[in-house]
């Protein structure tokens, strides 16, 4: 053993008084002095406004660390009741609540008793906060529930939104808001009459990469936005006919309201504008029972007041792909996995000196479901209008109805111009909301 690493008995006794960790962290100088040097504020951080913050410890060449989470104490968080515990609730929403800072699950609603009991035990939901669809209205008497999150087939959204409103509960409803613009407007009216908030779960509008892309568009970072290509496609198994999504009465349509809606809504979200002209084409394979009631494939083009054009394509017949590309005057921005639950990325192509280049932008992206749920909780806590209120859902239904009309007639549909930006949106979501 070399001389610098040889430790005698006196050194060991000194280490014992300082602590082995001090020897490792402080090196030989600390071992010789026998003194403990307390950590500085750079390592301990400090409390500002009930949040722990740290000074940036990285050099300018590296991106700074994200601030640590600052969740509300459990007793101060907004309580949510999940209505429907199918795939989305079990695979995405319930895990996402574990990352929420302002929200918690306090009740469950299901029509399958054994599943309800199993999930309630897994997440610590008491038996008295578990409801069937028949006794759902009793949720009015549960003070632990402030928001009802409707995660049901589209045709059931109106009924349970209206029942929740009558029970005095705010509503977060999955997209699309319903099966028609008429039903959607009825939901908005019911919540307004009851004095409760209605928010539609457009998770993309709370997702970090898409929000950064919105900044690029709104701030003119790469000049004028000229066009957009948006693709959202996926396949359906042979047993698709057994799924509610393939029954028109329950879904209201096929690929368009289910996954094509992401292309439509994102184009509106990024620009803040509303379309003035829509053209479209629809195709379904003949004699395929999966598409006896709903469409397989839709291609549609949106023209906006600024003459920005969005070409959108959606289908239940092509391998999973959820991609968007924006063409600016001075750059091209591509986003693989743009509409997926996770895995977004962003590639920026532009001139770099005398050459063309492509740069990948890496963003610290939190769970998009947690972000949207926490925004709803913030709106309840601070009495704010949600960024994606019911009116946003009504507008999308009107536009989808125009897409179907354009496809049926083979003629573009002209729409009345809507002045201003974000005409149907509420208070913007921020990093803390």
C-alpha cells in the first residue's frame, strides 16, 4: 500500500470522532484537523415561499437542473373522483396522480364491482368513497371530492358531466367532449348553470414539447409559420367491432374524433387561430366489419386567417405513428411521437453558418397527465377558468362536423372568421399551475 493511503491507529481514532463519511468527503486534510466543515447554502438550499430552492451548481456550458418538486401537503390537495377505471385510468391516470403536486384521488366510480374493490384496495380508497353508476349521485355528500374526472365512452360524457354538476362538483372530462356540438354545448350550459368549472383533458396543450413549439410559433422565433403536416394513425385488432370506439352511437365517429382530434386541436393550439376553410376526404375498406359504422381514414386540410395551412391525416389502418412537422420561413421543426403519452422529441432544421444542420432540443418534460390534472386543481384552488374549458371542446366538435360535411360533399366548407387569438381558451397554464 502506498504511503498516502496508509492509516495508523491514531488516524482511525480521529476518524471515529469525525465520522467515516467525513473522512471520505473531506480527504486527508479533514482527517488531520479532526474538524467538521458544515455544508453551505449551495448544497443545503433555502426555503422561499414554502418551496426549497437551490442555486445552480452547473457551469454555463450545461443546462441547469430542474427545481425540486414542491407538492402541497396531502390534506390541502384537491380531491378527484375517477369515473370509469378502464385502460386509460389504470395505465395512465392513476399512476400520474402519484406525480401530481396539487391533486389526489379520493373516490372511484365503476360498474364492475370486483375491479372497483381491487383498484380501491391498491390505491387506498375507502369503501364509502367507491360508487357504482347507479348510486353515483351520492357523491354530492362526499366532501373529499371537489372534481369529477369523466373517463367514459364519448356518448356517456354528457350524462355524467351533468350529474356531476348537479352534485356541485367541478368536472374534468376526457376528449372529445361528447358526440356532437349540441351535446357539448349542453354540457357547457349545465356546468355554467350549476356554477362549477368544466375542463376538457387536452393533454397536448399541457405537454412540455408542444408548449415550447407554441412559443416558437407565437414569438416568431423562426419567422412566419407557413404550413404543418400532422399524422396520427394506429391499427385496430380484428376484434375491434367489440370496442365501443367502433360503435357510432357511443363514439360519435371513428378515427377523426378519437385520434385525428389531436391534429385538429394542436393546430389550433399552436397558432391560437381558428380555421376559415376546411376540405376533407374519408375512406373505409368495404366489407370490413370494424368500419361498418365508423370511418377508418380521414385526410383534411385547415386554412387559417394568416393563410397558415395544416394538412392532417388520421387512420385506424396504419401502423402507429404520431408525428408532426412545422414549416417556418427560417426553419423546419419535426416532432416524432408528438401525440404519444411520452417519448416526445424535437428536431430543428435550419441554416448553420454556411451549411444546413439539424439540432435536437431536449426538454425536461414532466408527466403530461399530471400537468393537466394539476392545472385543474389550480383552477379550483384559485378560482380560475381552465385553459381548455368546455368551449374549447364545443369548437372542436363544430370543426369536426365541418370536416365530415366537406368529405361528404366533396366541397370545401367556408367558416365565419373568428377574431383574435385563443378565443375559446381560459387562463394560461404556467409552470406552477
